[in-house]
C-alpha cells in the first residue's frame, strides 16, 4: 500500500500545525488549538528530548497524510498510550487505520517490548472505538464529563489491549508490514 512512518522533523511543523487546526481533525481531539510556528517549535523541542514519547508522520505513497504518536511510555510498568489522526482527510476510509493499528501493536509489543497499549477516545467517536475493538482493544472504562470543549462536557472512553491478547489474535488479521523509522 506504500504506507510508512517517518520520525517528525522541524520541516513538518507547519503541516502538523495546519492539520491540528482543521475542524474535521480537532473535532475528535481534546483541544481546538490556535497554533503558531513559535508554539510548534516549543512543542517540537519538548518532544524530541522526551524519551517517553515517539512521534511519526504517516506517509502514504510519499505523501504526508497524518501523525501518529506513542505517549506516556512507561518502561517500568510496560505500557503506553497511542493516538493518531489522518490530517489529509481525502485519505480517510482507505483501509489505512487497519494497517496502522496492527503495525503499532507489533511495534509496541515486539520492538519496545511493552505489555499494554492504551488509548482514550471521545465517546461520540464511535468509528474509532469500533476500529480499536475490531483489532482486540477493549473498553476498560468511561471517564464521565472528562473533557470540556466548546461549552459542553464530553465523556472519554478508555481502551486497552495486552500483549497476550494480541499474540492470541494477530494471526486472524492480514496486514502489510510497514517501515517504522
């Protein structure tokens, strides 16, 4: 399919900034930021020195289409959180989520050797909740009225999958292995 994950670099900051301010992207995020190149540079300098997070640009046939990250990597307790978005919305609905999901599970469990991958999803984002469930993540809880956004409170669904579960079910999925820088 031509999908790969490339570490973000300073040249990606303007593109990421523009994606993060798109209403169709921020709709599913905790914040609706007003970003500048200065704030992007501060953020970039924080994450490149953070051993507990990893950020990649999602590339499809050499086109930069989104961002994926691992956060709060806890090597002691062997768990982390992940999130991603397709910033170029013309690439949504093309099966990219399946490939990303399976490859990030493999990366977390077999490269980083962690035991659990977690995520949080705004409760109205039923499509993403469904995708995560399809590949073995389970709902572990609901954080009631957890995010206040645009004058309204939203519940957050917490989800997770363990290495044992992925080991037991990964043979049920056919997916392309992608390059993760």
